[in-house]
C-alpha cells in the first residue's frame, strides 16, 4: 500500500492585504513627516520676516538717536538722508544716501516715519514712530496684506 505523503508547507512572506496595509501606514507616515517639515520651514520663514521687519523699523530709530533731537527737529520738513517723514517709503536694498546695505528681502517692505514734536515744562522732545508693512509688489510670508508693525521712541533735546 502506497502512502501519500502530503506535507503542509508553511508559507513565508506577507499576504497581499498585509503588504497593502503596510504601504498605507508608511504613506501616512511619510505625508505626516512632509507636513511637519513644511510647517517648520514656514515657521522659520515667518520668524525671519518678523525679525527683518523689526530691524527695518529699528534702523532709523538708532540713526536718529545718534543725530539727536535738535538735528531731527531741524530737518523735519525735508527729511534726513533718504528717510522721508510722514509718507510711506519703499525700503531699498542699498541706501544711496547712507550706504546702509540690507537683505534683498527688505525690498518687500515699506516704512513710514512719523514725527511728533513734544514740549513740556521747557523741555523739547520728539516722538518718533516707525510703521512697517508689506509693499504692494511683495507680500512677505508672515505678513498679512493689512498687517502693520510699529516701533516708537522719544528723543529729548539735551541742553
């Protein structure tokens, strides 16, 4: 009598459903990682644009502090160097009057310098306010079209 020997072979490998499930999990993981990298890049760009806007606002404040209250007040009508007062002005990458160099991204901003003379008890001063916004030609990331940033300081005339 001949005996038939049926041996059961155990299958090695993955079934089609297991392979598809693994592919789905890996695809979702890759999409999540891509989103995280994208958000990180956007956050870094936003922080850079905010920092740049603050530097553009601080620049004239530092120059006016150096020049002093009297000099700024004396030039209130015509402006100082390429800093015009009471009007929106596009920020240039290189200032022709002062030689100050700025990053190319600075040209995406406009600034308005507002001067308000102050006087109290015989002491003269001036309130300087710098407003920064994105220019019409470029809208930096992190700056909404109507968003504006302001910095201000008071300079007091020294005797």
